[in-house]
C-alpha cells in the first residue's frame, strides 16, 4: 500500500507509467518468494518466525519518508544481503526443494537490484554535488547498519552456509558497488550489478 502510493506519485511526477507496472511486478515476485518459503517451512514442520526486528526496522525506515528514494535505498541494500543469505542457505541445506527455491530467489534478485539501482542513479544524478555527497554518507551509515542487522539476526544460518561476517561485508559491498560502501559525489554512485 505505502510502496504503491509512493510509486504512483513518482510515476505521475516523472510521467513514467511503466514504473508503476514494474513496481507491481516486483511486489508480486517478492510475495511469491515469501509464499514459497512459507510453504516449504510448513511442509518441513518448521515454525514460521512470529517477529523479526530487522524487518520491523526495515519497514519503519521505508514508511518514515514515503518516497521512492527512501523505499528503494534500503530495498537495494536488503536485497543485496538477501542474495548472500540465500546463497548460504542453498549451500547449507540438504533439501533439493529448498535449494530450488533459493536458486529462483537468487535469479530474481539480480533484476530487482538492477531496477532499483537504475532508479536511484536517475534520482541522484539530478542533485547538486554537495547533496549527492551527503546522500552517499547517509547510505554508508545505513549500509553498515543493515549489514550488522543481517549478521546479528541471521549469523547462524550464514555460518551454516560457510559465510563469515567479513565475507558478508565484502560481498555486500561488492554487489552494490563502491558508491554505497565508499560514497562519493558522483550522481551515478549506484552502479548496477
């Protein structure tokens, strides 16, 4: 609901009706991921998590300022970390079904991240240099916070897949490009994978 409202407002302002269609497709794919994982958990007899403080923080950040940039920025960062997580789960599991679900999620995440990076690059390109620099600094802080939250909330699963904290940090930084990790005043600091 919040995302669609922000996407609709952005699409209208930019005269880009296809953007709203792309966001709706993104939402459907993410819902499919959740449904497939939930079904697997149910069939495996594993109880679903009742509360996830990381997800609560993620939603709070996105809803605090309902615009596309405040939605897309954490999405790119979280989806980048999700790729690391699902790769680790795929390596750790003995379930061919869960391996297949993880492989599908991983394949879907690449275009999701690319889509968000392209949109963020368009938004940032229009900013004055000093504001791009400040935005990049805020992204660095958010990136480190998300990396810490992912590690603290999922380290057991990540370790089971052979992933250390250093590897999470390095892989996430590499996946979203040096713009998030190192920042910079360029308007294109969101590079597409």
